[in-house]
């Protein structure tokens, strides 16, 4: 079953689903700055555009473009800056 999520007054929208091996979501972010908290470990794959992030324990922004990915541990907080509408795939666990 699909689960539709909306965050930050509709600036971030995602659809959750069960992939072959683990829960996942695919979504789109409008330009802006966002802070996310994880419950489970996440692998974020950039599908389109660029996600510029500060990962836990880091002090510098790092940009990830389409085809690149980054990992965030469980129970962590990370920040994201988006300059243009961007899409992502998130795999949980």
C-alpha cells in the first residue's frame, strides 16, 4: 500500500512503499532549506537535481547530484539545501 507524506507546508512530498527488500520512499523537494530526523538508518539516492547536505558529525555542506547517494544513521538529524526542484529515493533500514 502506498503512503503519501507531505512536509514543510507541502514543500517536500513523498510516497512510501515496500521495495523488494526494505521500506522505501520516493519524493520531491522544492527549493529551500530543511532539517530531517531519522528513525531508522537511511540511504538517500538522488534521482534528479542536487541535494546539498550537512550529515551528522560533519561541519561542511556536501553536494550530491543525480545518481549519487549518502547514508544517514538511525536517530540522527541532517540538514538539506535545495537550489532547484530535486527528487530522491530513500531506502530505510
